[in-house]
C-alpha cells in the first residue's frame, strides 16, 4: 500500500524547507563577506595557460617568456610557472578595499632558488616567485612631474599604471622581512618572505597584513587594490626555475599565527 503525506504534514514540511532556504543564504553571504578569492586556480581546468580573468604581461626587449599552465600537483589544481632564462607575468584586475580585506594569503612552492639572483641590482633582479599587490594611482597630492608622467602613461596605455606596489618574493640571499626597494622603480617595495634553500620543493603558506606592509613601504594611506600579479623570472641570471602557485585569498581577519 502506497504511503501518502497528510495535508497537515505537507504544510509543516513546506514551511520548514522555506525556513531553511531563508536561513542559509545569509550564513553563506557572511562567509563570502569575510573572504575574497582573487586567484581561484583550484577551479581551473588542467592544461589551461591563462586562468580566467587573468592576462599575460610581457616586457619590452625580452623575447623569451615564462610558461604558465594550470596543472595537478600534490593532489591540488595549481598554477605552474616554468622560467628558462625568461621573464613574463600574469596580471588580474581587481577592485579590493584593503581596509575591508587587509590580509592576503596564498600557498607556493619553488624547485630551487636562483644562485645568481640579487634583487638589489638590475642585473640580478630575478626571483623564483613573486606576488604583486598593486594599488590604485591617485593624482591628488602628487608632484607635477609625477602627474605628468602618469598622464602620459594613461594616454599611451588607456589607463593609469599602479600608484604603488608591494611585491612578496621568494628571493635569493635576501634578508627576510626587510623592505627592499625595487632596482628599477621607487614605486615598488619588496618583501623577501622566503629565501632559504631548505624550504624549496615544499609547499609554504604565506599570510601578510597588507596595510602594515604598505605603511612600512610608503607614506600616506593605501588606496584601493587595483590588480594583483604573479611572476617567475630568470632572464637576468640566465638560470631555470619552476614555481607553483596556489589560490590567492583576501580576508577581513587578522593574519593567523603560523
């Protein structure tokens, strides 16, 4: 004999389901308000060369480019960068308020450090892995020369370049936690968060307080984060290195103790 549900219980069950549907979206929304996955490599298809939302970034007079590809590595879907005396990057435009999302977290791994690398010099400015946090340019309070330079760049490229950038690097013989000016420009400050040979071929998780690092690097208040970029390069040293990048996540909470 087929069982049926009485009208009373049908109404009760229906109301209960509606209540669950009403309750769960706010919970999920609250979680999404605390986390922002800007680099979602784990959702990409293996073999993809340019992840969704990212663009290739090339440099003048550098013909050999780093090979980027989504791969399966250690049971995870990640982005692999193979640099063979090459240089190029991947960049993604974003709009992130660093006051709301002051912490950035990511995982990475490198096959080796670059023996000839020396980020304090132009001829040694290579890194096994880099993550750039680029901040929006604001002409207010800038010098006439800087406003003119950025205005010319806007005409040439159709948009302003970043005002300032923080670059987290897996460097060579670099003092960790020290703010290191870029050898080419004073608008980029670098933090060597990894440099030890002993940490190669192992996944390392990084958590950084963006506002604190910005304050240590530049004067004034950080504007919106306009883009993020990754790069593995070895064109100056002529060496080879492979790096793997996991998802890049911004969060509203303080960095956790490692």
